[in-house]
C-alpha cells in the first residue's frame, strides 16, 4: 500500500467515507481516523497500529448535535464541560447507545467522545458526515506523533493517507473525564487540568486505584516509549547543585529536555531547554523521536510540578520510563 500525503480536506473525507484510514491533525497529537460506523475500517485501524483489541478508541465528532447518536445520557455538568472546552483537548466518557460498535468501546458500555480544535480536521469531520474513531496515529506503544513526518515514520505503507499540517499545538493527548458519575473523574490527565474541571464542578477529582480506568485509552499498556532509555533528572533549583539521576550515564550518549539549563559537566549531546510547561508538552514526543533517530541511547527529562499541565507531562514521561 502507498500512503499518500494530502492537503485537500474533501479528498481526506472521501477516503474516510469509503472505509479508508487517514491520519488527521488535531490540537493534541495526530490521530488515525476511520469512520466509526464501519467495523471493517476499525479492524484495519487496530491492525495498522498493532493496538490491543481491549484498548478503547476515542470517537471524534464535528458538532455537539452528534452526541445523541452516540450517548444514551449526558449529565448537565457534561453539557457545561462541552460548552466550555469543546472544541478542545477534552474527552468525555459517556454511556454508549447500543448502536455504537463494541469494537470501538472494547466491549464496554461507555464511549469516549471529543470535538478536536483543528480547523482542517473539523472540516473533514463535517464532510465525512459521521463520527470517526481516532486514536493517536502511531504504532502502539510508541511516542505519539505531533508532526505528519512522525506519522509516516510509524505508519507509511500501513494506512491510506496522511493529512499534511503543521505541528500540533498541545503535544499531549486529551484529558479523559468519566462523566457517568455524579461528579466528573479524570481518568487520564491532559491539556484540561483538574482545576479547569473543578471550575465547572467543584467535586471533580482525579481517579483513584479503585476507579475503573479501563474506560480510558492510554491507561492499561506501555505507552510513549522511544527506543532510547528515558529517566527523570532533577528537580533543579538553579543553585548549581541540582540533583541528577542516581544512575551513571555514559558521556556523549545522553540528551536532556527541561525547563532549566543543566550543569555543564553533564555534557549532553542534545539539549532542549523550554520556557514553559506548554512548550515542554508540545516538544516532548518529537524530542523523543529526534533523539531516537540520532542514535542517542538515554534521554533525561527534568522533573516538573504535578500542577496543571505538569500532571499530564508527569504521566507521559512516567509511562515512557515504564
């Protein structure tokens, strides 16, 4: 199969309508799309990614009026969340109607839904005319793709097309919120923080060990891992006496990404010093891939706060460490 590079939204929509697979840009990461009402297309999607069948998919819609075709009940606070954060990096897990494929939901009675905040992808969704399922457009377990080039690296020859667009704005996957309870529960942190959710419903909370996290993708299996070994360093305090990794590293084989310039004695062969948590998240996965292609064997990530977007970064880097 030859994977095509597209810039025309109508062409991308036509491939999806015919049951094909198209990698589409969103504000979070690139997603691999297949129409949600076509089980054969969904089966191809799982095969292309090498994704376990018990890992549910997120369904992307163009507008909130498509919710009724997917969900049997939407609580008031979920409507408020949608009004505030859609389009945007928020996925809501809601009770699925029987017509939603249990291949998409991994046999569950719930379905994750969001409206992506990307002008081209929303136009594609409107043109397709039906919801599409779209997990990240990478081989399962790999760092998520934030550029169309990264999609080709993983899926060239496995899918029909990639829609060409600039790098994604957020860089980490959406926040997944369980909206089947009396109050929202965050199953996977992302671009919308707990404080953001609590502004809508003060009783919102993070999931606990006793909660059913299987309703969310990205919580059961190893994810986001490059071929290089990933580990934490820091935290940095700017005094010059920052605590580095407890494990020795070979000079000339390590890369670093973080908010502060590391000590000179570490002699990193590649460094990415960012100015904010937003920039850290936006650059993280591509930095993993760049280091991998450069043959770097170890990547050091500066520890970050678990407040706001820092919680999503902490989650993704911890999973990359494995």
